[in-house]
C-alpha cells in the first residue's frame, strides 16, 4: 500500500470512530437540552479551525468528511493539515465529553 493510501485509510478509520462517538454524544446532548442542562451555542469556538458552528457534533463531522473528500480529490497539504487538526480536536472534545457524561 502506498503512503497516500495508508494516510487515506487512517483518515477514514478515524472519521468512522468520530462519527460513532458523535452520534452517542449528540443523543446525550439532546437529553441534556431536554433537562435544560446544555444551553451553549457551539461545540467549538470560532477560532478552532472549523467553518461551521453548531451545538451538536454532526455538522463538524460533516465538515471533516467534506474535507476528506476534498483531500482525496486534490491531495493538497493544507487540506490534510486542516483535516488532521480537526480530527484531533474532535477526538479530544468527544473524549472529554464522554468522560464527563458517561453513565
């Protein structure tokens, strides 16, 4: 397997994990909102490196998936750097969220 194929495979695997974690986290957020315990407007601050701003994880996961498609087409270094940073941030925040809201 080429280096590019390895990178692509690793990105896909990481995004798959993030997607599963985000679905669980968004369900928990929905429950928290129903109990008036999650009144924030966005998961990430504006300077976090995401174009979107949302109070659930799914829009951020969608942006990462879109960036993956862009990188797969063009394989440009700036997109890859952005993508890796976004994945790292999602893993960090999802991990913190899981730790603080595990049942």
